[in-house]
């Protein structure tokens, strides 16, 4: 077994994590500068267009989806700073998924709204059905009744998954490839994701349950890429020439930084 670094006796909850993050910060300086600019662009876009209306209307839903993207992007960056690469990638995955929905709302607002509502009602129905099985008899009937109500409101027999949403969004296939990669290596319990917890260098195999600062640039790559996609699809209906030029410049900087890394 690999000799464990005493600094990581408590894994990523080690008190040394703060000093290690500070020590490695200079190596990620260029990534942090780009992160700052993408973050500002996302926040400015979100604040520049705050549509009024009911929660289940196209404008407010898109606005909240972008807020979800911003939160996920920022969380992914925080995880990357502390070397929690898989956790960062899991959050970036969520940003891609929300961005697919935003673009779907741009392509076909009415159908997207219908599918979005149907997915929500289906989820609520499943939640109620699950709760009905674990609570007391006095309460379970209420959950079961609520579950049937939500189920009746679900218009689609099979609510859309990320693959279908991406297809309906008409986005480039590369974005779905990124999403599926993140599902495999970070979000799901799979052989691919488990490999990330093993050190197979040399002849030994040792568990790694601590920060991975060496691959933090890969986490930055996916977080920033997801953030830029969310920025583009949200601004798409009303993007000015100036906005498009700034977005292209940000993407060019990302491509330049990622020349020397292999994200996959």
C-alpha cells in the first residue's frame, strides 16, 4: 500500500488543506484570472435581464436556470481550488444539464415549458410515492394521494432526460460528450469513477482520499467550459455584437489555456 501522507490523515477535511490550496494557487493563476472574467460576465448577464412573471413561465424559468448555472460554476471552482476534482466535475455536469434546458427554451419555448413542467410533476410524484412507504400510516395516505395528483398532471409518459433535452436543444454534440464524460468519471458510481480514487503508479495500488492538486486544471477546464455554454445560450436571443466578441475572446482564452492538458 502507498504510504499515506500524514497531512491527509483526515482526507480533504484535513486542516492542512487550506495551506496546500494557498501554496498551489500561483500555479492556477491564469485559470483564476479567466474564472474571474467568466464569473463577472455570467453575473452581469443574469442581472441585466430579470423578467417578471410567474415562476412557471419561460422568462423566469430561464433566469433561475442561469442562476443555477452560476451557483454550480462557482461551486465547481471552489472545489477545484481545494483539489476536489471529482466533486468539481460533478457540479460542472449540473451546469451543462441546466444549459441544455436553457437552450431548449430558446429553440421551442412552449414545448420546453410543457416538458419542463412534466418533468417536475413526475419528480414530485416519485418523491411522494417514496415518502408514502417510509412514514407512518396516518401520513402515508396523504403522500400517496399527493403522488397520484402530481402523476395525473404529468403529460409525458417518459419525462425528458438530459440526452433528449440536449437533442431538442440543437446544441453541438461536443457538449453532450462533455456531459457524459462528467457523468462517467464523477457523478455516477461506476468503474470509471472508481479509477479516480486509485493510484496505479509503479507497482503499488493505494487509495487516494485526499486533495488532487495536480489535476485541478482539468476541473477548471470543465467548470469554465460549462459556464461559457450557459452564458452563450442565455444571451442567445438578444446577444449583441459586442457580447459575441467578448464571448469569443473568453472561449479563445480557454482554448489557449487548455492546449497543454488532456481533459479526458
